């Protein structure tokens, strides 16, 4: 079987899509872009093929992936349920990396220290990047995660300036896309474009 080609600077971001996560969602887009990387997400998946197959194909096309497991609590909507999509996509990624270790590198991000050992004890030995639920924490941990990669090396204050600039443009991006949903496919693509333009201005 022929393996899919890998986009060398692409990063699959496995995150919750909800309003309470919006600041960190934007932080991942801005931070990765400012590091010279290309965020990819299931938001942009199109086509009629089974969704799980399309998610796996997206993971396989990316050189890196980030899995934010900070949402392990029950959601507020009835019936109360935990978020299983992020662990499921991490499981797909771990299997892919074990079978193809030179093609993919993954990172786990979390809000709290030592919670991963309780929520997913099978990942003992994996050091998660703890961002503390803050935008600045995400920027710091992105820099730590990609420390060995050759490419731009912005400072966290640089990244925060680009974040603030991009955040101020979010309403315009939403208006131009005709939506109030920051997690729409068009909005994700436009935010990546705006973040890249702002990074080049910094």
C-alpha cells in the first residue's frame, strides 16, 4: 500500500470545538503559524467518505500533531458526557506513529499537572505540555514542543503581540464569513491566513 505524502510543516490540531475554548483555539493557530508551521484541523475536512477515514488521512498527511486533552470533565449539556473525540484521535495518531515512526511526531497538551496520569494512565512515560489554560501558556508550550525543529524562533512576547493583533480582527473574519461560529471551516482558513499576515508584520 502506498503511504500518503506528508506535508513537512503541517500540524494536526486535535482540540475541543466550543466557545469556552475559543481563546486557546486562536492561540494554537497564531502560535503554530508564528513558528512557521501550518495548522490543520478536522474543521476543513470535506467530502462524502466516512469521517473517521478522512480524519485518519488528515493525520497521516501531517508531520506533527497536537492533542489537547484538557477537556476531560463532563459537559454541561444533557446527558452529561465526557469528550471522547480527542482521546480517540490521539489513539489513531499513536498507532500511526508506532507503525511509521519517521513520519510523525505527536505531543499531548494539558491544563493541569498530573491529571493525564489519572485520565489516561496508559500514557505514563509521556510528558505532557502543561499550558495552564492560558494563551501565554499555549505559546510557551508550543515553543517547548518544537524546540528541536529548525525554523523561526519567536519569543513568547512576540507571539502574544501577534495573538492580540489577530484577536482584534476576529469579528471582521466572522462577519466576512457570514457566521458567528469561530469553528467554521471558512473561519479556520481565514484565521490561519490572518495569523500568517500578522506574523510577517511582527
